[in-house]
C-alpha cells in the first residue's frame, strides 16, 4: 500500500510539472473559450445556446495536451522498466498513473469549467453541475487518453497519433456532458445523461488499465 | 527467492535479425557471470530477456525453484544506462521513491546513500549530477532493497577508478550473501566471474 501511495504522489507531482502542467492546460482552455465569441459573434442568446457544448469541446482538447507524455518519458528513460519489475501488477501501476494525471490536470480543468461556461453566458446556477460533469468527464478523458498514449509509445510524433486514436473515444463523454448541461439549462431532466457520463467514466476506469498495460508490455518487448 | 539462474539454449530475434542462438548459462547462488561480446551482439537483449521484457525465439529461462513471475516481480534488479531517474526531481526524492517501490524502507535508503556517499548530492536535482554520480544514485536501489539477482548493463562504464573498486567490494559482498550477478561488460569485472561470450 505504501508503494502505491508513493507512486500516486510521484505521478501527481510529475503530471503537475509535465509540459507546464495544469497552468498550460487551464490557459489553453481559457484561450479556446475566449476565442469562440470572437469567431461566432458576441450576441448573448446565440452564445448562451452553444456555451455548454463549446465548453466541453474545449475541455476535451485541453485534456489532450499533456497526455502525450504520460507514458513516453517513462518509456524513454527506463522508469517503465523499473515500474514493471515489481510485485505490483502493471495494470494497477497504469491505473495509478492515470489517477495522478487526473488529479494534476483533470481537477484544475474541472475548477475552470464552470467559470468558462458562465463567461460564455450560461446561468450561474449551472456552475455546480458543470464542475461535477467536468470532473467525471476528466476521469474518462484521463483513462481513455492513457490508452492512446500507451498505444503510441515508440512512435515518432506520438502526440499527434495519440490525438487521432483518442478523439473518437472522447465523443461519448462530450455528447453526454454537453447534453446534461443543455438539459439542465432548458429545465429538462438531466440525471439520465449524468448517469451515462458516470457509466462511461467507470467503464474507462475498468477497461483502460488492462489496455494500457498490454500496450506497455508490447512497447517494452 | 532466486537461488539459481539457468538460461537454456536460448535464441533471440530482434527486428527480423537473429542475434544469437544456442546460448546457455547455469549460475548458482554466489556466482557472477561476465557477459561479453561485440556491440550489437545481443548482450542487453539477453539481460532484458532474463528480466522478462524480451520474448525468446527459442529456449527457456528459469530461476531455480522460484516461480518465474514472482522472481521477475520482486527478485531481481536491473541497472543500465536508462536509469529511470527524472532530471527535474531531486536525488533525495528519486532515491526515496525507488527504494520504496522496490520494497525498501526509509532507513535502508539512508543506509544505501551513506554507503555510496550520496549524502551531499541528495538535495540536488538529478539534472545537476554527473554521469557517475547518477549511476551511483541508480545503484542505491541495489542496496536499499535487497534482491537476489542483479542484472547490470555496463555497470562500471561511468564510474571513476575509486568507485569501480568500491563497487567491486559491493558486488563481492552481494555474492557472499548468496546473491547472483549477470553483468554485460566490455572491461573485466573486479571480482571472479564465469564468462559467457556472445558471438559476433
């Protein structure tokens, strides 16, 4: 147990510092959401209509930023070898790496999500739900993204490859998450969409580590 | 607990090229083997095959009575030039993490740091260390978390004369305690070894 906690601490610290960490991700997120009114026009009714969806697309893109280095640096410098030579199953190691990624990147992005949605014209009462959705969605992004990052190990320009592998898998949380916020803003029932978002995140949490460990074993051999 | 290493009639293929075939080695507790051969002959691949990373084309690798999975999970150390140390973290953080990850304690990590004279280096970021200092930091794992089989890839190359000798003493002590060493080397090790030469 102590070694798992030590790994979680290390992974969170590394994710915090990796490629600028959460500051860059949040900055990118803020940048994309300020871009939209400039491109679409600042008419409040039109903006408010697209605000939840636009905030979700920006969130998915910002989550992609630091994924590239999730496994690659450990692969290059031999840390993945050392993590493998342990009684801890590689699946559990991958799970903890993704949790660290989520704590250091997903959580700060989730804090920024309500601010972005409100600044695009969504009502302030949307804030708690926007935060909860972004937190759950971030979990799904971290675990699904981890699969892409592990699969692209050893490839040149792995970051681009990661994006191509991962973006289709980001579609369901974007649909569910955007739908939940739209339904809430329109006064419709939203708990079903929220449950689907949670189910997708849990599915990613269950399947992701197995796929990542298999991809890592393949890359190391 | 690994009590023996037996490599039987192994062959390894990398990228479509057969590196070697028919390579065998029997190593008992307390023995060290110097693995030699020209560049590209497959020394590192053989070490990685023993550690379970590289699949064998033919033959088998066993660890005496120990279960293969368990032996690889907690019975062997591998130290090579890719040392897993992160340049942006301090030597103290890296030593503490890796010794705990390998099953050591804080006390054993401190003891290892003292033996390898790392104390003054611990507050520094890993990027500030020289190649030899970095190698000593990686080797601290060997002492902080005792495991029977050491797989070493050119262990002496970045070390100066004094540390080559000191590391020789550490290897001797490991062998006296019933350990095993398989080391890929170009220069002879400062301890008695059996030798295994891979063909060109």
